[in-house]
C-alpha cells in the first residue's frame, strides 16, 4: 500500500482545477502547476510547496503570511514557501493558489509571460561532505522530523 503524502493530496486536488496545467517546473526539479506563461506552484518535496504570488500580493498579504507557521516569506521575492504537514496546510496552499491565479490573471488573461528574474530560485539542500555520514545516521533516527516540527514554531520572515 502506497501512502499518500500531504503534497500528493494537494496535487490530486489541483489536477481537477480546469485553469491549471501540470508539468515540469522551469527550475527542472519536481512538479509544477501553472497557466500558460506562468508557473504558479512548484512541489520540490513531499513537505513543502513554492508558490509564486506577485510582489504586490506578497506585500499586501505580508502581515497574514508572517502570522502563519506554515509560510516562509523570502525577502524581496514574489515566491513564498508553504510547509505541508496537514490538511489545514493544504487548504491554506489552495487558498493562496487561488490568490496567485487572480493576481497573474489580473490583466484579463493577457498578462505577459514571466520575466526570467521571477523564476523559482529553489536550490537542493546541500549537505557538507564532512557531515554527510553523520546526517545519514541522524536521518534514520527521525531527528529531521523533530527539527521540522520545531521549525514550525520559529518565527520566520520578521
């Protein structure tokens, strides 16, 4: 039996949205959903999604985004990260995707294609070679899951 991750549940719901196209993201890692000319959301892992809002939307929603433990705001970027731990996080992500779609379609469907400077800046997390062996040992003891839970309580983007 294959267990569905929270990201899988979100992607399953997004597949039924008629105005979204599924495919490979422009950053070439994971899976993306978007509109012609715009990547809206990237799923790079099972526990997070990168969402492309506009700079105006990030600025307008910033007080609310900062209050959420599931959202990471990247200073100066129109991309945010939504951590996916539970169904409430999926609901938040879907709501923010609706906002992003309205923002990107603000020109009545005639918005120009994305400026390359606004592309996702996702980078795979590198583990320093001297710590790689120690990290692998720790991973088997589920310590990263504990760090993930602790990270939800640390204020970000303030």
